[in-house]
């Protein structure tokens, strides 16, 4: 992940207000805070985020194109129903792609990158023990991104990114078992990478992502938010 500042580092792009609005509502939907059929108004989003209604509406229109919202004539935006199969299918696709990237990373990983992953994982486990779930989510994202970037394969990484809207980040800890899966499943991935065993690393990553999808689908089903 690139950060602002530092010699030779790229600056993070500033998020547009419409993208901020889309990300906020997307999180509410994927985490089950907004249920299928509920209406969401641009003015409500604008008030929540302290922005004007125009970028809030643009954000909702973006979510319509992604399939998260539907526009009903004279009534506005409503949450589109997602099924358990929809969630599991998205994570099945992510598991295939993430597994492939991890297998490729196993071919080129060196001691420095292994050390970086070990450090990330140690910090993640400490955060999980302290129930600092914001840090767990951030470190989990960094762990996966480090492996995927190592693999190269820009187009596959782009495809993985297309599945990430279905991964709650702000409400990460509300999905029972997610923080624990991040804290524990990564160890097997690291060990297979250390051994240079691409197929075992692929399987470990795919199993980890499939588990995440199953946990999220079960969470949303329990909240009654799936269609």
C-alpha cells in the first residue's frame, strides 16, 4: 500500500465525496445495517457524512449500477435483495483469484517479504487479543494486499478489487468469527509461502476466503437481511 509522503512514494488519491457516500452506504448494506427493501434518501446520507445532497445522490446512483440499490419511481432508492448464494458466489470468485495470486507469490517471495508478513501477522494477532478490531481489519487488508502485490498480475488484482465491495470494513467486527479467522488462518498461508509451496499456499488462501464468505452469509441470514 502506498502512502503519502516519503521519498519515491505515491500519494494516496483523495476520495471523491460521491465515492465516500457510496462506500458508507455499501458498508451499511453489506454489514446488514440496511435491509433489503429499505429506502435510503440522499439527504439522510448527506446528513450522516456532513456533505451536500448532490454527491450523496451521485453515490447512491453508483450503488445502483453496482446492483446494491434499486430506484423505484416516485419513491427513491431501495436496498436490492441479496441472497446467501450471491454472497457465497462473490467469495468463491475471490477465493479463486486470491488463491492464484498467492500461488504466484510463493514462486517469488523472499526473506524480506516473509519478514514483513510475519510482522503484519504478529501485530494483527496482538490487535485481535486486545479486541482492537479496527486495527485487525486494517492489518488483514494489508496482509492480503502485500501478498497480492508481490504476485504482480495487475489484471487479476483488478478483478479481486471488484469483489471487495462485499467485504465490510467499517463493521468488520460485527461479523462473528471474522476477526478470529484473520488472526488464525494467516499462519498456514505464511508457512506455505515460506516453503515455496504454491499449491498449498493457493489452497490455504482459498479456504480462508471461502470461510469469510460463509461467515458473512450466515451473519446476514441471521440478521434477516438477505432476500
